[in-house]
C-alpha cells in the first residue's frame, strides 16, 4: 500500500473536513480495476505547494477564468508519492485527460510525480521542475554519516545535538495509534500556534489528527518538560513507507519557542536521519522547503510536476516560460551541490 495514495489516508483527510468541498477540494477520483487516480477539482490553489498564483492572475488579467481546475495530488502533502492507489495506469491517464477536456476546467495538473509520468508528454503536458532537499541514506550509522562531513560541519552538528541533550526535556518517539485523544488535542494546538506564527491557513482539522490513530505508519517526536511530563511542548510528525521516511509538521508551544535553540533541528532532522539510517530506509524527505537542510547533508533534488492548460496560446507561453525556469533550477542545483558539507 502506498504511504499516502491509499483509500485509508484519503478517507481520513476527506472525512475530517480538511480536504472537503466546503474548503474547495472536490474529490472526483477516477477508478478502474481497483486502481484509483487521485483527483480533485479545485476552486483555489491553497494547500498544493506547487504555486500557480501567477498563472491564475494571468488568466484574470486576460478576462478568463482559471478556476475550477483539475489536479492530481495528495492534499497538503508535498511528497513524491504515487498519484495512483496501485500502479500507474496509462488508460486512467487518458481517461482523466478526456474528462478534463470535456469539462469546464481551465487546466489539469499532476503534482510531485516520480519519473514514470513522462508519458504525459504524449498528451501535451509540459514538465515543471522545483526544488526539495532529501537525505539520501548511504550510511551504516549516524556516526558514519558524521565521519563523511567536513570537520567544521561535523563539529557544529555535534554541538547542536549536545545542546539539546542538556535541555531538561524528555523527547520520545510515539506511534500515533498509541496517543490518547487528549494528547492529540495538545498536538493540534501546537500545530495551530505554528500556523498563527506564519500567518498561514490551518488546513488540517482536529478530526484529522484524531484520525491518525487509525494508521500504523505515522509517528511523532514529542518533547515534554522533564518537570511536567504530561504537557507536550513541541512536536514533529512523520510517516514511514518501506523505503522512505516523510517528515511533515513541526511546532513548539509559543511559551518555549525562544528557550530551546536547535530543538527544531534535533526533532525534525537529526532524529529523522538517525531513524532512517537505523531502519535501513533509502530516503528521508523532511518537508518542502529549507536551504538549512543543505548544510546538514540533505541533497538538492529536482521535483517534477506536469501541467496542461486548455487555452492553447497561454499553454504555449507558459510552457516556454517553464522550460526557461527549468534550466535555472538545474543551474541552481549545480551551485547548491557545491555547498554540500561533505568531504571532497
């Protein structure tokens, strides 16, 4: 079963009201022979992480409607995961394209795809490259990973981890299914404070967090004050597949956000990297952004998405624009690789 592209996870995120028609996510999943292509009609571009606001603005300035549009993505989840509940199905790709062509949608989009989706080019889609930072596991232990770093980088990471070890905190890995409802309410509260701090929109509902108890591949790193072990002060969420670890939301209670330097790096990066190595996983995807990951051994990775716009003139103009952007992304990655902290 795919980590996110499965009916169980989608049911949690949809039934919780996080991705619902009331919030502009209209599920229109296409199914054939027990295989489903995850599909939503969208009234906006929130919660997608491949940003096309400028495209929507272009439409409006030309007196055209950009919404609704058809997308294939896991809501609020910028991970490179299948958009099919089973294997990629060429017939479903074509059926979706026909559905899009015969519906009042401006465009069709596949977000965060793997390399198998190149056949979309035969349907007229163009590919867009963006950047993420992934930890590629090539190590026998965390110490082995550290030994591959330049001395100053290795020393800095050890210092950050020692600082966290000295805090009067208890940090634990806890499976979501083992958490009590009251603990999940605390976690949700911390999620909300992080959203408020970023002036962002709280896509996920409390019911979504409670629904995570039904999953056997979700866990949290939770930090408690040593003097008050029933109060969660910081959290980081993770999902695991057979080959990958996915890190998602991080949050810390506002009262403590200035009290524990490097706690974010410890709970979101180092503990995740250590877990990835210990479990023999291949890749750790720790979220959508953050050049700070680069200096800790996360490598720049080209992320692919595919787009088709029904207006031929706009499609061709954006295709040329994105092709130029893709060259810039590839050049940017060459520069980023020079900044990696590993010994030459």
